[in-house]
């Protein structure tokens, strides 16, 4: 009896062990693929970040600060000194000793960028916002315009000389930073910065930003989330082609188009191949290709390492933690970090499943990219590229309408995929996998010419937006869910306001253009009132009440602010402001 009992227990033990080995192997195989390693400097600075949290505590702690700090001495000397610091029983370094170490071995987080006066800045540009007739609004617009000077930086010569001492990437042209804790150039922020710079007639600064981003494609194959070494394994929404189109339309710079087009083709290939490309079969049996976010990373995000580790501590399985880290990084890649939109359970951040979603907005951005590349190729006479991307845009338009469009709701909807870590699977479309919740991103396709030129569809979308509840007194909310995450209710974000407003205004429908102007007035007004109350432009706003800035998320609200400035100036250029229209809140 004892022998048989032992045999049963032994068999169960071996089965359990074998099962765990299979899980471990699966986890290892996933871990080894789709990961771009970070640098030894970043790995070390993450340790400094963790030590700082232990030594100083949570109050006022910003993890990003520590991974932005440059070295004063080479890495091996710095690591040796760090390892020699005294530690208590629980492993923490006394705060005074850490203070001394930081002062001796690391520079301040803002010392790798230096202020530079933009070459094309003038206090009041000729022809600036001619349709702004109200003197109060015009004075404020000039103040917003002047903020470009405050946000202008160039990479220090020291970074160019010894790049291994810095996490900042050595970009050669001056940049416009978002502001506050964001001390480097960011990808999709730059589109709205450029729109504002064009309204400010600062064409050379805009071209310099684009040239910087192209250099990142030359080096990495895509534009990074931001110009830091720790962003090398993720991206942001692909809007570089749109930047170049806007600059070309203002300047007619054919040389810029010729120089940038090869990089755009390279970036386009990245987003439409490998793990980012998903094949899905529609209800009629036809296959379509759409794209998803998929960060090449499965560890905590270095700039938020301590936060991500705390989030993942709720999970016990190492494979689950690695997958969560990838999902969080992929959400950051989307620009929506973080939102209930990516979560299977909106009250639990650990259920973030970004890579299992075909996002409406990413595919709308890629549709616009296809259309923009065809346009740019046409102006320099590359007919074969025009034909290729015209066909690609038609195919994506069809895919979006077959897979993402929902006639009853009058919206394009995110589509949930099953769990998969390969790009070879073909998914079969099912209605239940469309996410039937209304998000601001569901209306981003209006921004693309191929999808806003159909009056019948546009009319449905306009009615859907009006009845969705997303339209609030001070702008468009990103979602309905008030989770405390910053890409959730009640926050409204400048890029989405501008995309939807511009999409509506470009439509041929009078109702659509009228709605665009109404939303623009609400947004400009809340920016103005918040600026007068706080003396700053804000990263995001609370759209439930006029003049209130937004909150939530893993860091305190930021001011500056690059894309907020750009959107206000672009909207004032487009819509103006009549002399008799009240600018204060009602």
C-alpha cells in the first residue's frame, strides 16, 4: 500500500515538474523572441532608481529622473563605487550616502540638453493667425507662441563626444521638448509641435525635428517612443509622413521629401511585417492585413521600473510577469499609457492586453501614412511607389471597413484577438470580438481622406459622436471609464481633439464642419482659461469643466506643453476667433 501511494505521489510530482518545465520552456521561447536588449548604462541606472526609492521613499519620487542622469565617470568606476555603498539589513542605502554618491558620480537629469534660441523665432511673425480678431485671444496666442523659446533645446556637445555616458541619444538638430519631466524629443508629440511651429512660421525648426526623427529610422529601423536609449525597444504612433506632408505643403521643399522618403519606406515596412502584422479573415472568407502594437520588450519599462515591478507583484508566475511587462510597454507604445481600453478588466492594470488588440487608431495612422507616402512619391516623380502605396491604402481601407467598422454604432471598433505570439496565425473575424465600447480613438479614421470622403459614412459617424456621450463641455473625453488612469475619463488630450476636429472639418458635410468648429471653440476656451488661472499650458485637460487641467496616472500633471501649444495654435489658424466671441468660460 505504501509503495503504491508513493508511486502515485511520485507520478504526480513528476507530471507537475514536467508541466512546469514545459511552461518554463514556453516562457523562455517567448522571452528570447521579439526582445531588443537595452544598454548596460540603462540597466545600472535602474538599480540606482530602485535604491533611490528604498532610500528616499515614495513621496515626490519620480523614477524617470534617475534613468535620465548622465555619468560623471565611466560606467565601471561608477558601478564599483555604487556597489561599495553601505547597506542596511534590508539592503537599503542610507539617504545621506546615496546623496553623496549621486553628487559625486552622476550629473543632473537636465544637463545633457542645453537651451538654444530657435533660429527662426520672432516675437510676432508676419502673417501670424490672421483670422484671430479678438485682441485678448491674440495676446494669449502670442504668449503660447513665445513658449517655443522656453521649450527649445539642443543636445549638449558632451553627449556627442561621449554618448556612452548618457541615456539621451545624440541628435544633431535642435529639438522642442514637451516640457517638465519630459526632457527629450518624443515621436507623436512632434507632429502637433510641428503643426504649431508651422502656424508660428518656424519652418527651419520644424525641418530640423523631422531630420532628427529620420536619423532614428536610419539607426534603429523606426522612430523610437522618445530620444533615450531606454526607448529603443518601443515606438509611438507612426505620424512622420504626416509631418513631412505638412512641411512640404508650407514650404515646397522637394529636397526634404527626397531625403526622407527612403526612411518612410523603412518605417512602413517595420509596421507591416513580422509580429506587428496580423492576418484576419472576414465573414466572406477574404484575408486582410492589419497592424498592432507590440513592444520588443518583456521587462519593466526602465523609466518606470519601480512602478512596473510593483504592478507585476500581484502576479506569481514569472511568465505572466514578463507578458505583463510587454503589454505595459506596448500600451506605452500606443501613446495611451494607460487606459481601460487595453484592459480585459478595467479595474485591474495587470489585465492589460495591448498586443491582443487590432487598434482602430494605429491602422488609421498607417492608412494615412500610405496615402501620404503616395502623395510624397508623386511630387518627386516616383510612379512605382505611388502605385504601390495607392494599392496598399485601398487594401487597408477595405480591411478597416470589413474588420473594424460597425454599422449599427457608426464607429470603427478595436478588435480583440486570441492569445498569440506569432505572426503566422490567421484569425477568423467574429462580431463578438469587436470592442463595443466608445473610445475617442474610434473616430480617428475621420482624419484620413479615404475614410472622410464618403458622405454617408461621415454622416453616421457624426451622429454617433454626438450621441456617444464622449463630447463634454470642454472637449472630447478619451473613454467613459473613470479608472484613475490618465487615458481615461474625464481626461481629454490635445492630439485626439485635433485629429477628430480636423477630420470633421475636412468633410464635405456642413453638419460635420459645424461640429468641428464647436469642439474647437470648447477646446481653445478651456486651454485659455486654464492658462490664465495657472500661468501654464497643460499636457491634458479635464473635459467635464471649462478651465480644468487633467490628472491621474503614474506621474503628476505636466506643464509646458509641446502638443497642447501646437494644437491651440493650429486650431486658431484654422478657425480663427471672432472679435465678439467670448473667450472666458460661460
